[in-house]
């Protein structure tokens, strides 16, 4: 069963390689979707795949790459959009 989540990460998460690290993690988990920087300084992810893999991605978001300083991670279920791959927007 496939599920989809939107995830917003706040803290020092831009300019630290968060998006590219998120792509590597999501691809390793077999997830599809995208990651992008928001103008407010947060990072936004839409990911879809098996629920247990999505939860692993959410847990990873609390750490991010070594130079990130994550303050908060929020996520909610969204409709599945059947993305073809996971990439940066």
C-alpha cells in the first residue's frame, strides 16, 4: 500500500546540503516525490511510498545532514500523486 506525506522542516536547513541529502535518503528508501527550499527558510518535502519507509524519512528529517540544525519537523498525509522519481524542485 502506498501513502504520501508532506513534510516541512525548520531550523538551519538551507545552505547545508539538506535537499541533496534528502534526495539520497528518499531514493535509498525507494520513495518518490520532491524536495525544495521555501522562501521562509524551511525545507518542504512531498514523498510517497510504503508507510514504514515514509516514517523512516520523517525520522531522518529530525537529523538531516551533519551541518543542519533541525528545530521542528511537521508532516501530514496528502493524496498520492504517483511521482515517477524523487528529485529537487
